[in-house]
């Protein structure tokens, strides 16, 4: 495929200086904001997303209540200054509706909604800056916000984008690369290794999809480690703030809690 820009040079470097399998820097902040039950802000490179979760709580509209499980409501707000075109997108915008529907479809099999019949869980996603990988960033931020809210999940959901340039597969595409390459977004459950989302944004040859899919699943394990580290750090901060941590007296030894260790089998 011919390209208007140099996606991958002869030295194996991309336009932003990364190697073809290298992920962008991930920054996570789980500081509470306002009255939300769970909050998370995540940045994949220059793409920044903030997610707030309210609930589980009583459903506001009886017509949308389900007697056997909770209902997930997802609302996406793309700020006008998040892109260079300064285009204001309303709630009825087709792109926003597709983004919200993808997030909802991704988490409905993962959230244990049967524990909260006749309830609803509201997820509000705010896109602050876009530079590629928007859907994966929204999914990863939603996972962290749900965990911060104490909503039971079957597993973490870790998402990343991947594309193809010539004979080379690339991970975590920037906006410049997404506009020029066929690519897909893949969301995986790291512990069970199941796939909850595989979205093709453009046409991708079936012979190349297997390689892209495998790379995205492997990258999901790396993202999972970063997300678990953020959850563990936030949990330790809360325990320390409540003064509920184990305390050892003189000469006593307190066993270390390994529930959130990197090699624990439960996550």
C-alpha cells in the first residue's frame, strides 16, 4: 500500500520514533472526581480519556428496567478541542453513537449484571484529546473506572489497536497512521484469554488479520500489567488513608498480602 507519509522508515522506526511493536506511553490516574462512584483518566500517548461511573443504582426509567439484571448505559462526550478540526459533535452524532454502542457491547458480557437486578450502571466517557486508538483508550478507561466503583467484573478488559503497513504489522496506531493504514481494535480478557471485541475500522485482508489479531492479544497482556499496577496502587492508597492496613508490633511480622501481586492467578 502506498502512503502519503513515511509510516516506517528503513531503520524500522515509525513517524513518532517507536518500533513497529512498541506501545505508546500509558498514564493512569484513578483519583476520585465529584460524586462519581468510580473515576479513571487514561492517556495512550496523546490520546486522553476520562471515564466516570455511577452505580449500580436504582433505574430512573421503569420502561428500561430489567428484572433479572442491571442495565448498562454508556454516554460519550467528545470535547470540541479534542481534535484540530474543532467540530462540535452532538449526542446524536453517528460516530459518537457507534463508539458508545461498542463500549456497551464490550462490557455487557464482562460486568456481572445479574448481581444487581432492576438497577442501572451509568458510564460517562469524556474524550479530551484524540491521537489515534480512541476506542481502546475508552475501553481501558472504562475498565479502570468500573474497578474503582467496585463493580464486579469477570476479568479486566484490555484493548489496543493494530494495523498493517506493507508486510509489517504495527501496534497502537497514532492518528496519522490510522488515517493511512488498514487497522483493527481488539479487546481481550487477559486471564481467560477470551476476546470481547474485534472491530475493523477499515478493510483488512484475511491473510493479515491473523497476525494483527495475535499481536493485539499479546499486547493486551502488557496493558493488563499496567492497569493492574494502577489498581493496586490506588487500593494501597485507600487502605493507608483508612488506617486499615496490617500493623506489626515490636518484633512481630505481618504476612504480605499477595492478592494483587503480579503472579497471582486470580487476575
